[in-house]
């Protein structure tokens, strides 16, 4: 089990480093492999994204893909992760698993959508970035899915360049992971036994992914991530709805 979780952490970190998407695979992996109940799996997953966000902010800032004029309202919206995590602690686990599976499916379908230029002027302004940050952070706090898995496709659909979208998602990830984790710790939904190893393997894979980001075509990886997300979301939905 530990070996599989370690490999999963490395793979997820690699995918996040390359495309910004992949963290959504951690909660279902913990649910299916570690025996954690859904609340604790989601809370532990969200806590593990904090070092990824810190490392990503530093690395993508050096690559010139973190624009603070856009990142600040986006990060401010990320404060919504705290009420999302507080709601997580007050509702049954079964609806959360269904919600998580639905988010995975939605994210997988969005990843298949090719990047395009243009888009709405509103969604590329400060108010739009705040709305994107708040909506996806709230869902991140509730499910442990990680805000970027929804916000990156949303920004790309709005016309933001893919590398810029990934770069902006990194400081935003710090905010959502930090404030979502505060709420989860208060509710006792973070497993501090698994968390350190999970963070180490995710961060190691992430560093390798960022190193490859400028050298590897991402089209195949985007399609792979989309397929894995859709398949995993369907498996979780069937498993939960079938009882």
C-alpha cells in the first residue's frame, strides 16, 4: 500500500509540475488504498498540496509565468477554501464522494478541451479572477480536490495562456491549501502519519515535472490526464451509487 501511494504521489507531482492538473487524483487514491474515510482522505490530500504550491510559486515565478496583478485577486478568492472545509465537516461523506467524482469527471472533460485564445474580457479581469478563485476554492475546501484542477481549465477557456494559467494556480494553491487545511485540522480530518511521506513524494515528482515542462509536449499528457480523471470519476460514482 505504501509503495503504491508513494508511486501515486510521484506521478501526481509530475503531472502537476507539467500541466498544473493531477492533484485531484490524491483523494480517491487515499480513499481506495489507505483505508482513510472520505473526510480524512480529502483533508489529508488538501494539506499535501501546500508544499506543491510553495515550490510551484517559486519555480513558475522564475519562469516568468506568475503575474501578481492577476494572482492577488485570484488568491483573495482562495480564502473561500476555509468555509468550504468547515462545511465538509458537517455533511455526510457519501454526498462528498459523489461530488468529488463529479468534479473529477468535469475536470477530465475540461482537460480535453484544447487551449484557445480570446475569451471573455470579464474573466480575464480582476473581478473575474476573484470569482474563479472563490468558486473553485470553496469546492477545494469541501472535497480536498485542489482548486487548480477546476480553475486552470476555466482560465484557459476564458482565453488565458496555458502556462500563465498554471503559473497563477501556484500561489493560489498555497492559499486554498493553507486555509482549507486550517478548517480540516480543527475538525480532525488530517492524517499526520501519512501526510509527511505524501508531501515528500509529491514535491519530488513536482520538481521533476517542472524541469520537463519547457521540454516536453503537453498534448499527450493533457489527454492522458483527462482520460484518467474521467475513468476514475466513473469508477468512484459507480462504487458509491452501487453501495
